[in-house]
C-alpha cells in the first residue's frame, strides 16, 4: 500500500518505537472511551433537531453550497450511491488503523505524533458532541435530502435514530470521518517522499464528497473539524531530529595520520619519531 515511499528524513532506530502491547491497549482504550462518550451524548433529540435547524439556516445565510448539489451527483447512478454508502460504512476505521500500523513499523516518530494528534482531535470532537448535539441533514426534513443509507444501503445506522443502540446519530458536529481522513492524508504526505505522495489527499477529498453526498454531514461539520485539526497541528508540531550522518571512513583517511591526535611511528625510523631519526641523534 505504501510501497515506493521513503521518509522525510532518516528515522531514529527501533528504540524510538513505543512498546506494541502498550500502544494496542492505549488505542483500544481511547476507542472505548470515545464510543461510550458518544453514547452518553445521545438522547438529546429535541435539542439535536433544534441545533440542526440553526446550522442549516446559518449555511444558507453565509451562502455555503447546498449539500443537495453534491447528493444530486450521486443520485444519477445507483451504483455510485452504493459505493458512497459502502465507503462511508467501511473505510473510516480500517484506513485509520492501517495508517497508524504502517507508521508504527516504518516511521515510529511520525506514529507518536499522529497518534497524539488523533487523540486530541477525537477528545475535542467528543466534547463538542456533548455540548452541541446535532441531527445530520438526512434526518432534517427542511433539507429535502435523501437518507441514502436507509433507501439504497448499506447503512451503519438503525432506522429509528432515537432508539439506535449501536451509534449516536445526533453527533454530526464535527465530522470525525472527515477529520481522521484529513489527518491520514496529511500524515502520509509528511512521512513519505514519493513523487506520488500528494495522491494521499484523495482520501479526505473522497471522504468529504461521501459524507456530504450521503447527507450524513453538513459542510459546517467538515469546516469545524478542519479548524480543530489545524489547532491540534499547531499545538503539537512534529518533533524534529538531527539527520543521522553515515560513517565515512574516507574522511579520516584524507585527513592523514595526525587527524586523531596520535600516529604510528614509521618502521624505518627504528622506533624513533621522524624528527629524532632525521637529526641523527642517539648515534
């Protein structure tokens, strides 16, 4: 998947890689906390729809493009709708896990940085879910949008949002689908030097098209998560390390026998220093 790429600078040795078991427990623990946190934020149905109306009106007031324009592109082809729904349902978590796994083995310094950014971003998103529950545009009648997951499939959500025990459908703000995808693209762009590395940005671009076109998120959900990610990247920059300089034996050879402050006494001097032998002393 990541063949043909090389690091931005030479990575430290394997000592820079955190213990695997600890990292697995940490990532699983953060995921569990996030899932339970999202469930704790569910149940605010009236408030979620009230906020959705405000978000929709605000987007129209500032003349953001209509989400219906993007969805209209999908509705021209049922196969495209299925692909978009499948991308939304199946790519989000696996792509992020593959990203972290590859960084862990190949770019340990970039892994630690990316894991911290994702943890901060996810924590900030969870806090926003708690204080600002939001119904997605597919559930807001005023949008006139189609719930493509329910109508065409596949979907990860239950048919009755208020009683959905598998997911909190009122946690649209911000869009972690888009936020994680942007971090995956940016992280790979920074960690590699392939001439094709800019193609990694296709992942967040496709994700944005999908989350808006399937009516799972508003434009504002993506804008807010991009702002949160920008703050996290500014607060936690990638630590820089000095490039590892390879050992070059020819440097010492070019400097001559006096480069290290000591030298071997030439055999022809009889074990004496060159100046002593040249002077004829000791005869």
